[in-house]
C-alpha cells in the first residue's frame, strides 16, 4: 500500500508524521509526500528526512512530488493518488501521527472483503489531555453515528482514511474540485462511493493521532467548517442522517474544548517533543497518564537513591 500526505507549510510537524509512517509493523510500499507550494522549509525537511532514513537503512520508498498548479487539499491529494503505485491508497494529513499497526489495520480492512473500497478509523487528539479517553470517546461516537444511520453509512475522515487504487482510477475524475471551497473533500469521496455502490468500512484498529488546532478557531469559523459536512451532501442532492449527527456532535464539544485548549497549550508546548515521541508505546497503545506519572516518579526515586539522598 501507499501512504499519501499532502503538505503545505507543515515544518512544525512533518518529520514526526513521516517518522510514524515509516515505523510501521507492516511497512508500506511507499510514502508519497505532495508539496503544495509551501513557502516555509517543509520541502527541505522532507528531503532531509528521506535522505537520513535511506542512509540509516530504511526500506520504505519516500517520494516527494510537487503540485504547483493550484493551491488546496484536493489538487494535492489528486496529484498524490496519481503518483502512488500501491493497490491501497492511505491518506493522512501532515499533522497526523499514525499508530504503529495502522497499515496492518488498513490491509486487514480490505483483506476480508473484496467489495470494500474504502476504510476509515478513530482518532485521538495528541495535543490535548486525556488522549486515551479521547480515543475511546471518538471510537464510540463514530460507531454510534454509523448505527444511527438508516443504512449504517460510514463517512470517510480525511485525516485517517484509505481507498482502493482501482476505485480511484475508476471514478477519481468524478470527484469534485471544489473551486469555491465549500465541500469536505473526504465526504465528497464518500458521496461518490455511495452513488457507485462502493462499500466503506469502519476499522476500529485503524488508529491515528491528530492535532486539535482547528478547535482554536472562533465559533463562526468552526461552524462554517462543520457546515461543509452537510452541505457536501446537499450539493449532491443527497441526505445523510450520519452527517447531521456528526455535525451536531462536533458543535457540542466545541465550547469545552475551545475553553480548555489555551490552558493546556502552554503546558503542551513545554512537553511537545516528549508527547509526540511517546504517543504510542511499543505495544501500539497510548500510555496512560497514571502510567506516565508512575514512571516519572520511579525515575525520580531511583535518581535520588543514586545521588545518596
């Protein structure tokens, strides 16, 4: 499988994203990074990472391709999908940090049913507190949204999704270019898949960590972004109970998370490197706050003993 990552001015997080992508239990065939006219040093960081990884004996092919014709997620995504050679196309954002067993979960989602054309999974917010709890709640919410849908529709989530390459080559040109920026590109894929009868599954073990930075937006901007969810269906003359429920859920969590975000962000910036590095422990699960606190306490006690205190 291939992992496609569109990037635009993502120098703050792109190395961490690539690190989780190459350090998979089941190695992807390739990672396709699409530079969408970045004005910072994102491209240089990708090139440096690819060189360092290859020199260290890394086996995953890291491709850097350019999308210089148009700014936006959709043209960058399309360029990445066209450049990819894998039979499954994973798609994550530049600030997504995937679980070490992510590619295995993706492959498993397709292996059991040849009719499955798309898969998506739960996420946690790695730059917010209670990451294990947020993963648990996100998983429960996405499953509940699916169950509330009359046809149990699954909505693809762009930060953590995949599709079969043959589905892209068959109907990819039908996907909307969204020149007015009114649609969710992942939901647009969902709608087109539905029209063709393509099956999308929810893979519970297809876990990714994402940033909560969008919650920093003001309510008006945040609501405008959520309105794209239902508008994408409306623009295709479709209705989705799942989309309405998902939109309501996201809006309901805005106020507590928006209030908590600046309070936690100051603390997070101090431990950012540690937090991102320790997002997934060796068994593929996030370490709990209690475990982290116990580990730190044990180290302090050991240090005091070594110093004869």
